[in-house]
C-alpha cells in the first residue's frame, strides 16, 4: 500500500467523566489515557447534558450523586435526545436495583468502590456493542438509517436525530411516497410509547426537516394537508 492510499486514521474515543470526587476522576483519566482513549472531566452536573451532546463525546461515565444536577436527571435528558452510551456509577449498593428498575436507558452500571481496570473493561465492552463508532464516516449517498446503532447520515454526513425522530423518519423512509396519517405514524413508529400524541408528530417533523436542511438544504418530507406526511427522496 502506498502512502497516498493510507486509510483515514480513526481518532481514539473521547470519554466524558462526570464525577465530583476529584482524586477518583484524575485516576480514571490516567487509566483512560493509558488505554489509548481521550478523557475529559467535569465535577458537577450543571452543564453535563449540553457537553455530552456537543457531538464529540463517544461515551459518558456518569455519577449518580452530583452537585448542580443529579445523574438521573442528566441521564433522562440525554436519552430524550440521543443514544450516547452511558455508564452510571453510584456509591450506594441499594441504588443499583433502583437504577435498573427505572430503566433509564444507561448501558451499564458500576457500584463504588470499583477498580479503574473494571471501568475500562466496561467502557470497551459498551463501545464494542456500538460498531458504528469504530467505522469511518459513512460515504453512501442519500439517507442511511441504521436501526441497530440508532445512527443516521445524509450523503455521508452525520445526522443527529433523537430516538423518536429516528423512529419516525425510518417509518416514512421505509415506504417512499406513501402518505402516512398522524395516527398511522403513531401506531407504526411509537407502538409502545404512551407519551407521544398525534399533534406532537408535527413538532418532530419540523425538527427533522431542520436537521435535514442543515446538511443539504433538502426537504424530502411532503406535507399533505388534512392527511399527514410522506417521505419522497430527491431524484437526480
């Protein structure tokens, strides 16, 4: 292989650690760096959600008890908008059962005190379950939706969708040209989600359109007045 045809270098995963125990956070950072990962530390939860969703974080290690905003709230906020991998930690053994019962969507849980090596192993395991993380940016033209990783792209550019936006767009894109009523979209895209109502479909559609337009000034979603919506991919 010539130097001119070397594949693009995949950057190391960036791990955000939100932990108010400073000494523990610094030890974890050292272990992450030794494991060829990038590490970023935050000591409180106030701005953690915004930082985690900035687009350059690959996994979040999130303590349950934090000053500012607690870990449960941060996890809920992130899961409403993203599938970012999350490992939650807590100093109270009894909280583990409660966390599992809440089914907040965290990928894994660890109870303190834990070995930094154990955390590194858990991080690697979670990242392995997210195969798209290790792949170069997609190059396939058009809209690409991966239901296994909940990742989307448009013409090779990353498309940041919430889980609900992803489900909605995937439902319409699976049958290009078909007009879906709001009720049909509710039944197809959100069969088990009691918190979604027919008029919130309009809000999700607006958000999807903005995100698509930001990547290519396109609007493949056609509104049918009094009926619903259809996905019609651009031709040519």
